[in-house]
C-alpha cells in the first residue's frame, strides 16, 4: 500500500524528531511504500543542517524511502513570532505542495506535532479524496498554553482559532492515533468518539536504541538526562539535587543535549557551586545514543507537573527502556504509570526537590546488579508492549481501517 507520510520533522534530525523515521521504516518493513513530505532539517538548533538549503522542493532518497522536502522558516528558539512562522510556513507548504505530491497515495498518515500539520490532511481529503490517519504526539492548544509561547495580546483569539482548526482535523480524519491513554480520555472529553481513537505508543529505531555493553565510569556514580534542555523539562530540580547530595562525593550529573534553558541551568550550577559535578555534554548524534545512555548508571526523565503532561509520553521513556537502562521518572501521569508497570524505574514526584534527592539516593544504594536488573525488566516490557513490531501492526491496522472506510 502506498502511504503519504506528513511530518514537519524527519531524519537526519535527532532527539524526539527521530520518531517519524522509525515509524516509516517500520511500515516499510511490513511491505508498504512510504513517501515522506517534510521540511528542511533544522531541529533542535533552528539552523538548517549543512548540505541543505531551503528551496521550493527537494527530492531525496534515504534508504528505500522517498523524501520530499518543502519550504519552512527554520527556527527553534524562545521567540513566539519565529516559532509561529516555523509552524505556519510548513503548514502552508505541506498543504499546497505537499498535498499535490501525496495525491497518488492510497492513504495518508499525518504526524501531528505541531497540530498545524493536520490541515494538510484535511486538504488532501478535500481536494483528492484521500483519507488520512492523524497521529497526535501532543495536544493543542494545550501545548501552546503549557509552553507559554503565546503573548497575552491575542491569546484568546489564537486559542479559539487553534481549537477550531483542531476540531476540524479531528472530524475530517478517518482515525486518530494517540500516544497515551490519558490523551485518548482528553479527546473523548472534547467530543471525539471513542471508537475513532487508538492508543498506539511511540517506539524507537531499534537499530539505534538497543542494549549495548556498559561503559560506566567506576570512579563516579553518573545520573544522566539526555534530551531537550527546555523550560518545561523542569531540570532545575535535578541541578539543585546535586547541591543537596554533597555527601555523595562520587555523584555527577551529565546533561546531554541543548535547548533554551541551557544557559540558565549553567548559571544555576555555578551559583550553587556544583559546576564541577554537573556536566553539560552538548548534543550527540542519534546514532551514538545507545552508547551515550550506557555510559551512565541511571537515566532521568523530567517534566513539570502541568495538566497537559499528565497525558504526555516523552519519547525518551521508550528510548531508555529499549536500551535496557534504569530510569528515574520525575514526570506526572501516564509516563510515571508506564514506567511503574514496566518495573524499569524509580518514581519521583515532578518538581519536588526532596523526591528527586530521595530517588537519586535510592538509585545510588542500588548501584550495580540491582540497577541492571531494573533495566532488564524495562527492556522486557518494551519488547512486549512498546516495540516496533507491536506498534507497526497497530498503526497498519488503523491505516487499513481508513482505506476501508465508507
């Protein structure tokens, strides 16, 4: 079956932007042909990658996948105006150039983050009568409110417009896939029929994220956060915890990644006199991440305790479990519940300094074999419940259901 895949993010972008590539490869492994409509790579720096320049259309081959790149305004900083331009320019390109490119597909899969991508699916259905499955990664307008991107001046009007657009996309989609049970409940509260929504957890590229031999530094007990260094991650608590754990002389925290909160976190580490125990390691290529994760005793997933994040499933949860690493989860709702079920981690109340200190102490006491058993339990759970084999079958079923819709 020929599938058009709309996503603002795609390989070679890393971090959470690597999820679309793993989805495409999983569908191709089941015999489908996938044509990707995406932007020019710029995540997370906001700068177009070397070897690319923004133009009207660029066609390339990545393995067996045909990738069509259409214009966007590259940005990923704290400016609401520039981020809006980033989202809106891709929405226009995907809805015009992209729908023409996708017209020969039998069905479309729309990877909805940001939600503006969904309008491409609506136009594809309106102009070319191609049905589409919406795969929602984060709910709008909730995300706009939680991240504080909207200026006060037009907040009410923008939220009303975004809400109307989301409702339109929900109605016009044939099926909707979501990444957590909480997200399904929220959609049902907004009037989306239960039978239309499937919970399909994200998976990771298992050629990259897999168990590898450990390379931990025996001289230190290393706690690592790997991902976007943003405000909503609430990483201040992790840095402050280091200052409270001065008795653990061999403890160090490594922050891998980049983002708008990096400078602020570095200043905080300096002010707390823990700069020598908190390392900012910068971004790493996604192909290196299994080895990077294996260089720490325990990983951290962190999100602020905001209502939206109770129904959010950070992609790093699956990445950590797929690598067989133990994890401290300082996140609310579904993410904490999933890790608890997996047996692969330690829970800490998000935003709670005392809870983070206690969780790190617990991991420190369990260092060695006990932590590794925890990681092995998480890996087994990933294979049974979250792997590409499981997710691809469910996603394929949703696409086939859309094709057979009357």
